[in-house]
């Protein structure tokens, strides 16, 4: 039997193992950072999370535990923490990571970048921009 020739595989121009979103929020950098790291606030803007708790104070190594509407639990550890700049959570159970990077645009304007990725495979359910829009809406009232 002869050697078969196959057409080249189609490769997506976008990596499926990461997603990056950003939004401008009309609040100070400190206000946005403090709101985002507070586990009591997460259910106010992140639709799929109904409860989140964390050991206080928030710092490197802090453990966050959240629950979705189906009662499924997610556990994360803070792996990067620079006040008013970077906040990263790494899943305890998988290679999933999420990093919030904040930058002041002006005294009362903050850019928030939301980067999520997995070490292996594809993201199962990347965050949609409407989640960040929800954060903006809650913060701006």
C-alpha cells in the first residue's frame, strides 16, 4: 500500500487555552482593586458564582473557595498579589489560572484586564465580556 498524503491540519489563529478581556471602569484604582479582591462582592458581578469565601487578610497564599448555582465548589490560591496592580488566583484542582491586572488611566478611571488560561488543553467556559460589564455596572452604580 502506498503512502497517503493528508491536507495540513487547520490551526486556529487564536489560542484556545487563554482568554483576555479588558474594560474601563469609572472608579479609582484603589476602589476597583479592593472591590475585586473582596470575596463577598464576587456574586454581585460574576453570574455563575453564588457564594465566595476567603481567609482574611488577602495576601499571597490566601485560599478562596467559591460555589456555583449547582453547588459545585472551586478552590483557588492567590499566587500573585501586588496591591492596586495584580491579583492572580490559581486553581487547586486544575491548571486553570486567572489574573486581574489593573492600571490607573486617571484619578477616577481604571483599566482592568482579565486574563484566564489553562496550562494544558482548552478553556472550558471562557469568561464573557458581559461579566466584566456587570462588574463595571455594580461599581459605577
